[in-house]
C-alpha cells in the first residue's frame, strides 16, 4: 500500500501564499497527531515512506463539506481547519480540510478530481 495525506484548500477566500501554507500546516499536523493515536500502523507506514502530502484546491465551503462527508463515510481521518481570524479571514472561517494519512487509492476516490494547488 502507498500512503499519503491530502489537504484541500478553499480558493474562494483569496488567502495569500503564507496564509495558505500556515493553514495547510495546521491540517497536516492535526491529521498526523490524530493518526498517531488512532491508526498507528498506517501512520508509521506513511512516516517511513517520507510523509507524502498532496495539496489540492477546491472552489468553496460546499466542496469542503462534501469531502468531509465522503471521508467520514469511508472511515478516513479528516480534520477541518477553522481560522482564528487574526489576519486575512474572519474568525471561524473554514479554510481547508486534511485527509489521512491513508491508502492513496482510497484518498484518490475522494480528491482525485481536484487540481493541484
């Protein structure tokens, strides 16, 4: 099995590059910590393979919620990131969702149609 993590970022928020990088990092760390606790075998495999992360872009909040619904139904770890609103977006704004780490084929069923950021 090949493992990876996928982070889907909203492009309708007009976040700067640094802001996007911070939000993606929040999602990746949250997913990794959750995976360490609840799915240690997959986490260890992902970590040993180099911690592959793919970042894709979605049009808006509806797509974030659709991704979450699909991930939940497939039993895939996922974390929605809500910003605190100190800089570029309003407090509580959902900026991205992280998925995995998990089997690449499973994640591609959810996010394979989206373009890379």
